[in-house]
C-alpha cells in the first residue's frame, strides 16, 4: 500500500543518512574484506612450478647415489635368537639337542604326554581318516566332527556351558580380548601380563589401566578412581564396559593370581574378569581344572577362561570356555577363529585323548605337583642366582642376584650358564622377550620347566650342574 511504501522509503533514507556517520575502522575493515574476497574469486588455486629437465646421465647418477632406509634395524649375526638349538626326536623328559642326548628342563611338556603311545595312535588313526590339515576356517568348511567333539569335551572337563577352540595358542587370548572390549571400554590389567594378552589389549583399542603385579590395593585404587569418574558422567558410564584381565599362573613370574580377592572386587565394582590359564590348566587343582579349582572359586564367577593346548595337553592351539552366549560371540568376532584355518583333525584327536588320560588318572596332577616341589627345593640356594616362582609352578625362573648393570651383559652371563649345562647334558632355556615391544620388561632369566617323567636323580643332576655353572661363570 502507499502508506507502507512511504514508511519503507523513510527507513531507507534514514539508513543512507546514517552511513557517513559509521566509524572509519568499520569502513576500512569492510573494504579490506571485499578486496580479499575478490582476490580469492579471481586468483588461481595453484601455480605450476617450472622444473628443469635432467639429462639421462644426471638421472643415472641420482639413482646410483640413492640409498633406501633399512627395512629393519641391523641385527648382529651373533644374536642368540639367530642361533638355533636343533632337536631331533620327541622332546620328552630326554631330548636330543644338537645331536646330544640331554635331560629336558626346557619344553612345556608338563604331563609328559607328548610321546604318549595312546595319543600317538589316536593322532595316527585321525591322520589316516582326515588327512594332514583342514585348508579352511571354521565357517568355510573347516569344521570337522572332531572339532565339535573336542569343544564339547573341554566344556565338560572345565564344567562350563560351552567351549571354543583356536588353531594357534598365542592367538586365543589375543583374539578373545578384542572380541568383547572395544574403543571406549576400560581394561584393568596386571603389569606382568604375558605378550599374547598385550597384543589382545592393543587390538582392542580400549583404554588400558595397569596395576602393580598382584597388588589388589593398587587395583582397587584404580577401580575407585574410575567409580568417581563414572559418577561425574553416568550416561557414558552406562555404555562403558570394564574388564579385569589376569593370568592364573603367570608365565613371566611363575606366581599365582589372588583369584578370590579379584572375584570380590569384580562384584564390588561391577566389572568382568578374563582369566588366562595356559600355565595353570592341566596343572593346578585336584583334577587339573586350573586356578579356579585350586582356590575353590565357582567357575561361573569368571566371565571368560582361556588357555592353550600346547602345554599340558601336548597338542597345538587353544580354547576359551564360559557361558554359551559369551562363547558364541567369539564365533562371530574372534579374529583367530574366523580367519585362520581350523585345527588339524589329528591334533584335535590328540587333545581329546589327552583329556581322556587326565580324566582317567587324576593322580597325575598330584605327581606333577610333587615334581614341582622337588625342583623348587633343589634350585634353592644357588650362589649368584635367585629363584623366582611358587613351589607348585611347573616353570620357574632363575635370575641374577646382582645385575651387572647392562641387560645385554646379564643375558650373556645367563646364556653362558645355559651353554655350560648343555655341555653337561642338561637342557635349559632362557626366557625371551621382545625388548622394544613389551609394556613392562622383565629381568633376564633362565627358565627351568618341570616334566612329570623327570626322576629324582635327573633333578639332582640338573641342580648340581647349574650350581657348578654359576660358580664357574659368576664368580
């Protein structure tokens, strides 16, 4: 309407009259911005750089001078890992090492089942029936009837609802952890955790909180701190899963986890427990069921148990056991299960027969613990060496009482002791670590492994040999 038009003209006229009264810096700033926008609109986004052409000779000279960076850091030819002690024949309580028969204190053949005739016959008949391997993961025609039988037998033996087997022991717990714990979740883990656990933690991309080895006060401190954080952000806390990951019997320290206290903390702070039992399965407990049986803890209080079958069962691979809905999740998310060829049927059959022997003769575990105590007692008081581990541990450590100040020097001293004993027909081994990848690097040590078939005279010979070697090399 005419009235509205007049009002609009009056407003516009007032704005034009007001323009000259605007501050000068406003006008300058707006002018600069307009010029900058115009420049951006009409300027080129890139410029072609002129390059001088090289002659063929200059190109050849540059190629000749170029040196690529090394793919890996240089390693000395004398590195212990590059020197192999070659085994011929079965590594039972006696082993032929570099052509020399020795008493075996190096192989993890705790129950002496590796060359058991029943197991060998079962594996042989399975080999004839199924062939050598499987050539496929479990989900792609790699599931054989013996795999299902072994899983059923393991679940029954451990008194859990279900079990799942892997074809590689190291990959078992390394696959199980990231199957459940994801980015944003929190894992409380013992500083002494083995390397396979560390790889599982790394793959999970979860937030990791380490507590001091077997220190329940330190663990509870971390749990309390997390509880306070959860109270500040309850919405985030509701979707954040929390786990405690420990070993039943630690391979790097040969001591046992305080499982009853861990279970108490689990229920107090509402976290889940993952228990790695590769060193305690087939060793601890009246029937070899591991650390839960050793302490009398209800196995249902543990959310997931994992162990390899490469020690007590003298086979290959590993397994996890627990409630059905927990285990079934690994069949969809366990990387080592989904993407690796399944366990060769003959090794699954061998593991089943090993379980048969363990169930038929539970006294075998009493005999093993007796051998462990004999070895533990014999290794005490060796001058210059410190014994590390529990009396019932099947793999003990001998560390230097006084370090030379150099890790390399310490390792060489221990290597000299191992080689001295080897000359005396006693086979030992050093504990090996990936120095640059371990989260907490353990002191160098000699590992002494117990076998149920070792006799009293074998143990005494090994102990006197180690004492003799320590006296000659360390003094």
